[in-house]
């Protein structure tokens, strides 16, 4: 008897039969094992894919929380911006917290941002009261993976991803100077009432007002720049002070949403509607009567509602991983301009006696 590969060979037929049975047995076991392993792998992959899909669905179904911080609360300009921000929140399925300090104070604004960091919001969009003093608290926010952008008033670029600006500052500053010069026949003394002496947007506009005056209106003289801290009462007192301090004052440029209406009221109260003209930035509803009565020839602004809407829309895009780009079309806003991480919403609107009744904000 001979033993070959563990099989007892007693005859040719029996050997062939045993080999065939052995082959079938080994093949069957291998197939079963392979099938078993294949079934297990498919099961694991499907389970993993389902878990990933569920996590993705959970993330997508959880709205972002975007905090929009104005320079201060309680004035019509920022209330209009809040309306636009809340409209965007509804359209884009995000949560919006619109909160700011009661007055235009950078220290109070820092506290507001600290509270938002503690609430673990996803993004903070701030209209900065100071371009540098907010940098430490904004750095803290970014270190906690909170996206930071600025709107209406910028910080130093190191403090944010990008700045949502209303209009080009050079265009606006030169335009405001032209407006006043036209109403004063390009001669006379004028003053500026601004919202802040440190906010980047107002300082930029004033810079271009000065440049335009120097280049084109040599017979006009800037007497003084006074800050109102974005307070109507402060702006009213500032206008009274300027008219008393400079009896031959011919005009006031209001570089603040509350300044032109406050100055116009002070001018009327002083009986100087024919001798002192006011131009600047304000809401049409606040200036309608003064324009129709001739205290001011026109007023300039943009839509604060659109600005609020755009700010939230771009913040949401940023959270989705999308940066703004030049000529990008934003629903309900239009095409934006982008240069060096600064977004320009559009061109200013000039409200006159002829068109002011077409606007309600």
C-alpha cells in the first residue's frame, strides 16, 4: 500500500474518486470562505456609508448661527440693516443674532463679542468702532474656529476674512464734497459732523472730502470736524456749537446717519435755513421734510437693508467654504465688486425732492 498526499491508494478508481472528492471539498470551503468574507466587507462598507450620510444630514439640517454686530443699537440706520439681516436669515435657513452696544463705544463692543464667543456662534460680522482695539478679541474668536468678517466699519485686515463695504470710499467722499460745493456756489466755510473720529469708514470718507476740496474748491475752507458718537442729540448740539463758533459758516456735511437730520433741525431752529446748507449721509425718511423745505438740496445713502442682507449671505457662504469674488451675483442684492478682500456692495443713492417719495426706509 502506497500513501500519496495523504490519500490511501488501493486502486486507480478509488484514488481518482478520492482526489475528486478532496478537490470539491477544498474548492467548496474556499468559495464559502470567500463569499463569507465578501458579504462581511459589503456589510461594513454599507454601514459606514450610512453613518457618514447621517452625519452629513445632521450637519446640513443644523442651521449656522451668525452674529451681526453694529456699532450701536437704537438708531434707524442699524434697525434697517437688522431688517435685511433677518430677511436673509429666513431666506437662507440660518440663525441670526443682531446685537450691539447701546452707544458707539469700542469697549462695550468688545464685551458684546466676548459674549458671542461664549455662545459659540459660527460667525461674527462686526461693524467696528475702532480698527485696532477690536483685534485681540477677534483673534480670540478666530482661534475658536469662529469665522470673522467686518461690515459697514472695517478693522485692520489681519482681524477678519474680508470687509463688506457699502460703496467705494473715494467715490463717496468726493461726491459729498461736490454736493456741498454745488449748493454753496463753490465758496464759503464748512464743517463736518461725523459719527466717529476713529472708525475706518468715516475717516476714509473724510480723507477724500478733504482731497476733493483741496483739488477743486480753493475758495472753500474746512473749519472743524466734530464727532457725534452716532447720537442724534450730540449731533444737534454739535450743529449749534458750530454755528455759534463760526458765525459765517455756510455748510455742514453730516458723515453719520443721524447728523444731517439733527443739523437740519438745528439750522431751522436758528433761523438759518437760507444761509447754512447741510448735505451728507442719512435715511430718506429722516430727511424727507428737510429736502422738500429746501434746508438741504439732497441726501446720499445706500440701502442699509441690502447691506444687512448681503452681510449675512456672504457670512453663510464663507461658512460653506466660499469666498466672495468679483462680479458675483447675490440674490436680492445684485452683482458685487471685490478687490483685495474688500467687497463693494454698489453705488450710492442720491435722494432729491423729485425721487425721495419713491423710497421708504
